[in-house]
C-alpha cells in the first residue's frame, strides 16, 4: 500500500462495518482539519480517514450509551485510539471522567 493510499479518505459506504477500539475526548476551540472552529458543545469527532461530514454512531459497550457524531477533524494521533469525540459526545457516552473508553462505531451516513 502506498503512503497516498493510507492518507486518503474513506467513503461512508466502504466503512460500513463496525469498528471497535479506544476513544478519547477533546475540548479545544482551535480550527479543525475541515476548517471549522472546534466547539466542545457540539456532537463532533475526529477520525483519521472518514470523510468530513460523515455521521457515525458511537457506542460505549460498557454502559450501552450511544451518540451520533459528525466527523469534522482528523485524529486521533495517539497509537491505539480509533476516534476522538467532542466533550459533549463524551458526556453522552459517559466517558468524561475516565477520559478514554472502549467504544464501537459504525457509519450511518
């Protein structure tokens, strides 16, 4: 696989299978990779390859809580993490205190 292939964005159709791993949350107010300002009160997330605007359902299997987020940033940049969610999304998932949690996500649109 070439470097260009690993950096390309993934269409929602090709990422329909659920994916599970570690997630963290962030609450910066800087510009996101999509160009919009990060708003910790919005239900958004960072993913390394999904297209901006993709809607993803994220589930915390430990407590059964879920939330739908919109991808608007790139990340996470810490090995072993699959998605970074906004503080608001982390609140819906019940993971603010822990900071990091195992989650599963699936593309919904």
